C-alpha cells in the first residue's frame, strides 16, 4: 500500500513537471536570454529640462522585467557615464540572445548623424556636437560586435534641437537610420519630425508601449503598429512613430501565446460533419406515361384529322 501511494505521488509530480516544461517551451521568453539598457535624461540645464524621460525609463524598466529582460538602468547621465554604460552593455550582451537599447531625452541630428544628448553639454557651434554628445551609431556598433541573434533600438529622443539657431543644419528631430541585419530600430516619431514629451507621467510613446507589452501572441511588428495607432490617436496625428527593420525571425515581448490553428480547425469540424450527415435530396418522381388509346378512338382521330 505504501509503495502504491508513493508511486502515485511520483507520477503526479512527473506529470506536473512535464506540463511546466511544455508551457515554458511555448513561451519565447523562456527560450531567450534578454538584456536591456535604458537611459533617461531629464535634468538638462542649458538644453531645457524635460519632464518625462526619467519617468519613462522607470516605466519601461518595470515592463521589460515582466517581459523577461535583465535591465541596466541609467538616469540623468553625463557623456562619460553614458559612454561607460554603452560599453558595459556591449560586453554583457555577448552572453545574451536579444539586446534592447532605449533612450529618452534630447536628441538631434547633424549632417545626417543622430546624437543622444547627455547632461552638461557645452555647445558653441555645430562642430562641437560630435565631442559633447553620443553618436547613436555607437550603440548599433556595440550591439553588432556582440554577435547576438537580435537587437532592438528604441529612440524617444526626437525633441526640438535646442541649438538649431546656431547650427547650419536646421533639421528637426532625428535622421533616418538603416537597421543592420537582425535588428529593429524604432523612433518615437518619423525622421525629421518632433516627438512630444507629453502632459501625463509618461510620453505618449512610452504610454502606448507599456500598455501593449504584456499582450501575448503579438510580434514586434504588430506591437509597434499598435503603438503607432495609439500615439496618433493620443496626439491627434501630430506624432507618427516610425520603424526600420531587418529582422529575419519573429520576436514577442510577452511570448507567442496559444496558437489559433487548433481553434480554427475545431470550429470548422462541426460544419464538415453537418455536411456529411445531411440527407441526400429526394429524387424527383419520373413522369407518368400517357395511357394508350383504344382502336376505336384511333379510328375516330384518323377520320377527324
């Protein structure tokens, strides 16, 4: 009796363990090691303080951790601090499959190159930017060097150029960036346009990202399409997010979720069975033959005709 009882416990345990393993196998988060670097700069002195970048990285930190990311979080950083964080991120990323970089703060473009603005920038002219700001291309280069499978760059840094009066280039926002193979680049607004800081606790862009990040079965392309719709709605189409992608595989923030194929097959099955069990239509009755005439009737017809 005791051996039978222990066997039942062991069997129950094995069934539960297999169920957990199968559940994890269907969730892409369990299959991937994910690392994110989030930088949010709000406390600018000479560029104009921003309300939401620090709030934005805090919100993204919570959502990305729920999505299975290990997170490096940097707030109100100067150029040296940003550079060290990006270097450390690149080194750590070698042990991960998916990398994500998010920046919120002031950003500007000079001669088609995008720069992320640290705190305490000292700019007298356009030529100073490359020495005072951080080239966004450095982030992509570090991610490429890591050699991981997939990289995501999200730039919520398209505010107005605070130095544009002293710059030869008067372009607003950020310039277009081509995504290297296996990467996805998302901008809070279209190239050359300006993003809004927002009147709430988060920017419209981050608000819509965190509202969609826990939805299963949503590929990254569908995710950002939903974000774009929400931002356009919330800003009365003044801000239209934009992406550049060269991904060769699928990515899900919240996991793949249940497949809809089985449900579609199940829904179609009853219809098929109903068609098979339907009775065959009753054939139409054959026409009744006309009665034959007698010889006298035939003779009468010949006389009349």
